[in-house]
C-alpha cells in the first residue's frame, strides 16, 4: 500500500502538507536517495530522508493517538523551560518512535482542557485560523459586570493586536464580587480572554478551558490526569477539520502450521484406541 509523501510526513508531525510541499520543491526531501517529486507516493519499504535524516518506518504503520490532558495552573506548554517550571509534557504517556504535539496552548495561570496528538496534519488543521475552531472557557471575574459591558464584549473591542470579541457569553452563577461566565472564542491569541475582560475594566481571577471544538473536558476529570480519546470522539474531531481518521494498520496473521504426517497418524491412532475403548461393553462381576 502506498500513500502520498506529504500526507505521510504531515501525519508524522514534520509540518503541514503545504510546508512539506515547499520542502519537496526546495529539494530537502529524498526518496531512495533521489530528490522527491510533488505527488509522489511512497511505501514502508522505501527510504525517506528529510534534510538528510532518515524517517522511521513507523510513520506508515502506527495509528495516531489523541490525548486529553487536564492542565493544572502552574505549568507551561513548552517542552522545556529556562526557569525550571514544570511543563505539560512531563505527565504525558511515554511514546516510542513518535512524539506528542500540543494542539494550541494555555497560559501558565490557566487550567483546563489541552489536547495532544501524534498526528501532525490534524494538529496543524485544528490550530489554523481558517478553521475557526471554537474554544470555550469558564471565567471567574472580579468586579461589577453590567449589560453594556457584555454587549461590548460580544460586539468587539480593540486590543493592541487588533479587534476581538466573544462569539457567545453566558452567565454561570456566582455571588458578590465574584461571578462566573462561560465565553466562546474562535481564535487562540495570547491571553485573549483575560485581555478582553480587562478592556472593559474587569479582572479575571480564574480561567478554565472547558471545551476545544467538539471535545469537552470530561466531568470529574481531575487536574494532572490524561485520557485517550475514543474512536468515536476522534472521528468527530477529524471530521471537524475535513479529515478522515486514519485506519488502523492491518495486522499480519501468520498461516497455521501444517502438522507433520507422522503426527497426524499418531493422533489418529490415539483417537482410534480411545474410540475402541469407549465401544467396549462394561464387564459384569460374577457373584
């Protein structure tokens, strides 16, 4: 079975398909020691190299994984931190021949749903602004909030990097100066939720992401835990960005060994002896 070269490398996390197509045009990718061509199809028995480095054959065979992680506050979304702070990658399951790719990120003081995958093409599509994937947050704000503020937040306010707004705002309870809201965004700019509330004079005291696209944070799912997304939810996530979930690799089933002729004969003779014993009439004891 063959697949398009850019699809194989994108799934393995090397980059988006467009990036890989550019690399092919630039001559950075070879197949069997020859420069790759656009639209080329490859199979596991071929040798693929990117910038001279060989691509492992597992990229053809392994089924991508998608992981839900409940990020606690106080972790950074980088693989390593110069300040020595804990990172989200430290608690993820170990992989062999693959790597986790974070789908977006959360601020140091933000908790909640964070998705990881081993499928680079899926990650790129989910993070690309053109797909406008919804992100829903539970927000606890400190300060008085009136209807005019909520209207401004939905209509749009000007931030330092351009206009922004919430797609939806829903009150979620609270008492006194602390009130909870659920808000929805279709983009992932840095600290955007906090900056939007600050633009109307309100401070965010707690922020939790509770949904990314069609995937919600599971109920009663404690911070610091991970769980694999099941096949049904994975298919919905792939469909949300116009992709088909990769099929599981077919496992090779070895042919059963044929028994030797001598062994068959022995089994047959044993069966015959057993059958002959079963046909014998029970002896009667003389009195």
